[in-house]
C-alpha cells in the first residue's frame, strides 16, 4: 500500500518517539513538551505531516499534468501525473491530502497560467495560488475515497467535482486548464460528443487512477514476495501464488484503461453538412502589450485593409467568394454607433466584400456608464443589425468587483475606468445563409455558454489575445475550441486580432490556422450542421451526476473511516 512506500512522519513525542512523558520512572516529572518554535522547525525540516518524499512527488505530479497542455503538448503525461497524485494521496488523512492537493495545484497552475505574467507577476502568482486552493478539497476527497472498493472511479469523479466548483465560484468561476482541455486530439476526444468536457475529464482522471491502482497493487505484491523470501518460503506453490498475485491486480485495471481508450476510437465523429464558404480575418495589432488599445484606429484600419484585400482576391478569382466573414473581438474599439468615421469605414468595407461580416466592437451602453463587448452582424445593405453582447466579462479585467476599495489599493485598476456590461441572451444569430452561435474570448472555456449557442449551424469564437501573445494562453484557447467542435459537432471559426485564428472542423481537425502577430485571411468551405450530439441532449446532467457521485463517495468514506476508528 502507499502507506508502506511513503509513510507519514510520526508526530514529535508520539509513540514512535518512545512515548516520552508516559513511561517515565515513578516519581519523576513528565518530560516537558518541546518549545513551539522548535516543533515547527522540526516539522518543516521533515516536510510537515506529509514528509518531503510525498511533497516532492506531489510537485512532480503537478508538473507532469502541466506538460500535457499547450504549448508543451505532451498529452500522454497527464495520465502519469494524475496517477502519481492519486498514489501519493492513497490512504492518507483528509487534512494531509488537502495539503498535498494544494501543493500539486501550485506546481500545475503556476506554469500553465504563465501567460498572465503579461498583466503582472503578482496577478499571475495570485491567480495560480487561488486556483490551487480548489485542489485542496479534491486532495482531501481523493485521500478519503481511496479507502473504498473501486476507488479509481470515485477519485476520478472528484476531478469533475473540483472543476464544477472552480468553473462557477466566485464571480462565475475560472474553468481554465481542465483535464479535458489536455485531450483535444487524442482517442479520448470523441467522448466529448457523448458527455461533454466533464465526461472527458472523468475518463482522463479514471485512466490515471487505474494506473495508480495497478502500480500500488504491484508494489504490495512485491512486498509480499519479499516477505515470503525472507522467511524461506519463496519456492514452490507459494512462489507461484505470489506471481499470480502480481499479475492479477495489474491486468484488470490496465484492461479497463485500454477499453476506455479503444472505446473512444470507435465513437463516430460525423462531419457531413451543407457546404458554406466562410472567411476569417486577422488584422493584427500595431504592437504587443497592455496599451495596444490606445492605437484603436490602427487596429480597425488593419481589419478594414484585410477585408478589402479579401474582396480584391475574390474579384481576381484567387479565392472563392465567402458567404460570411468573421472579424475578431476588439476589431473596432471605436464605437461605430457613435463614431461616424468608424461607421462609414466599416460599412464601405462590408459593401466591398458584399456579404455579412461579424464585427467585434466595443460600444457604449445607452446611459454611457458602461461598455458592451459586441459581435455585430453587419449587412452590406442595411448595416448593423442583430448583435451579441458578451455575457461573461472577465472579473478584474473587464469589470472590477469592489471597485471603490480596490482602486484605492491597486493603481493598476485605473486601466479599467468603466465596467463592461453583461449580455442577457445567447449569441445565436442569423448571418447570411446560416445561423451562427457566437461566444467571445474566454467564454469558450464555459460549458453553458457554448452549449447555449450550439443550436447554430456554425460556432464562432471572437477573441483578442494581443495582451497574451506568444504565451501559453492562445494555444490553450485553440485547444478548447477543438474540443468544443467535437462536443457539439460543429465547425468552429476562431477569429483573433493577433492570433491564433483558426477554422476547426466538426471532428476537431484544423482546417486552417494562423501564426501570431501577422495579418491573415482564411477562406474555406466548411460543413454547416444541425444534428445535435448526445452531449447537447444531456446538457449539464453528466457533470452534476459525476459531482454527486464524488460527494456521495466522500460521505461514505468518512462514515466508513469513523466506524473503523470506533471499532479500534
């Protein structure tokens, strides 16, 4: 068992220390407890309750999981990462499991969120630490459920429960770097069409936990074999029994893991649909950094120029005429409703290409107190029509909770002079010959926001990654879009101001992809689909069911442990 491999350090003065103070000679005063500072130093030097071996293995688990995500993209490493964390937590007290879960979370989130260093090292480390806190109750839960039969299933459900809470609390949550988003081009990807991203997370964690189960079983069998050899009974029938004890517990979990992987390969990912020619425009920005929005006119001019270039290529017969064009988020930070020059320039470019263009623009609310992040369907004849307002603005980025207090403490928040308004409806809109479903920027990480627009025949992700250019965040966002394409069986058009823009097929294939910080025009014929996947029909049910399974298993394990302690 794991306890035999990585034992917890006994508490100072406890039974392992010889019971000082309880077995003294008659008439002798009990030994005084060590000074508190001495006790703390001893615990720190020994690695605390968990011990340094377990603590360092928890760090290694977090780093292995990080390496499975873009841009490193060593996707198979997520399985040994999950396995190592499960083995480290196996059979521990819940409090120790919580600490090790947090340690693994820090080792995971610090590198996976390194793109936030562009905002500031303090913001990066603080958000990583906050995200790691969600791993603490998960670590406690996994430590508890490893005492139960079939514990790999309950431990895998703990991952789903953690992501459910982290993706909702507080301020709407931050569901970045979910296990599912490491599996966007693997045999597990097709499961997204069955139970959505939560189901992919569950299966990813299940395979890792099965590997841990197998490894621990082998170690127990080897321990028993050594014990037999030490007694001189290692020959004959006993040796054969030990060999069977080594093979049997290894074969079953590995067979289940192989069946899960093989099952994903057998799930069909349909791509047939009515062909529609689409275009994605990446205009680029003048420079990197937080202040690129000060050059708002230059950004708009870049997207106007690329659209006029596309029209020229169409007239020259170099590319097919698109039936719709998509611009990114923030393509126009000049409000076209109130700025006549911006309105006329956009309308002229849309008329030149002659088809509807989805324009990403920042607009004022009617009262002028807030800003709306809009995707506007701009018709070449009638101008701006239907629009979608981003429903999930970024806390501390697009709106500021506790504004009165925080602006006095952190001057950087002066860069958010006005809050972004929250949209109230989904982004399903008619655009030329098709219905599209629009989400903006990091909304692609949220199951509900994408599910709400999956009724569209095509899905669109308008994004602005200029601040985070050449970091881990743009490729991670593309990975999410690839999983969403399979989950909902839809072509996804990703339009980014500076990259990465992409056209993703319903089976997750990359039809086209831009480089960062270069202008780009992508034109392709893609399938427009109306069929709904099983994941669409099931909605959030698989996620809540698996989270309830985790909660029930934790309660069962706590009750079981309590009864066992009473019996002792």
